[in-house]
C-alpha cells in the first residue's frame, strides 16, 4: 500500500512540554485514516506539522514523497495547494457570502474567469448539498451548514489530501450523521487521501479505513477499526469505551492535596 504521509521519529515540544517523543506513523494514499487520542495529545499539532506551519525539532515529516521541513517557501506553497483543510470551527470569513468563501481559494491560487469560478463554486456546494445557500451569509447558517460550506471550500481546488480537525465537534446527531456520510462519499468519489483527527470514537470508526491512537507522544496502537475494537490493550479499551477508570488516570500528576491545603499530619 502506497504511503502518502510518513512521520519518522518526529520530536516536537511546546516549551518544556514534550508533545511528540519519537512519533512514527504512516497514512496510506487514497484511504481515510483517523488519528485519535485523548485531548491534549497533539492531534492538531500533527496536522500543523504536515502543513508546514510547525517544524519538528528532530525527525522527518514526508508528504507525497517530499520532506516538509526541507522545502523552500515556494515549494511549500505549492505543496499546500494540494491540501484541503476543514478547521474545527469551520473558520468561514464572516463578512463574506457563502459564494465568496468557497471562491476564495480559487481566486487565490488560480487565474480562472469569474464565470468558471462561479461554475466551480456551484459544483462544490452541490456536492455538500448547499447550492441553494450560495448567496447566504455565514451568520444565516446553522452550525452544520457552516461546517458543510467549509468542506466545500476545502475541496475547491480538488486537493490530493483533506485534513479534518475534529469535524464532528458541536454537531447535533442528525447533522453529525450527515457530515459523516458526506466525508465518506467525498473520499470515495474523489479518490483522495483523508486524514481525520478526532476523539469522537463511534463516528470516526464508522468511516475510517485505518486508525492510529496516540498518547504520551507516540502511537499506542494502529490498525483497522475492527482490529482496534478487538485489541486486548486495557488502555485502548478504556479510550474506545469512554471509561473513567483504567490505565489513564483521572488526576493530572500533582503533589498530595494535603500539602496545598497546609494540612499537617500528626
């Protein structure tokens, strides 16, 4: 299976906090791969390393055979053209219409005529079921509609890779089901590589071809959704089933509370 993204012994820190400590993972081309793990494990940081917004302290991030950290400004800009990104918040331009939001990457990266831009925007909005909302403003959209407009914008340039940052956060069950179905259909129809970071276990496992669960700066376990669900790892089962008690502690490491309260033991 051809690999589209490869992390090789990647180390990255924020201040004194180690985020990745020898991260190794791969993302197969043309498949939907999920990166899951508890909050604060660096899932969004991983996406920023792929896009070259952050650089590793050590190790290599390869995207489509190119080492992101070794690319110059122009080459990195070209690589980013092949990437689409669905941000957790949608990140629509609030003062621009739905049409202008989806048209933005086309205007930024191409020299297409306005009539061609209009046709492409209509096609992308049709793909997400919102062509009828083309003239609406972001303030008029529901949360689910805004997420779908953002998805239309992310596929405007027909990217080879789409990255999803917590695509299901804040959605009601019906809208969540719509977005889940849409992501799967787009990946199958366009033949693109999809990388999704999420802690919504059921929804993610329903559409992912392959999954990595990360914790403590490394990949804990990798496999297909079925393989993960059959894992004999107590930590993996705690995460997948959302159990409060298990190998992952409830309390962040700290001194005994009696010391903070000034309680003396006799």
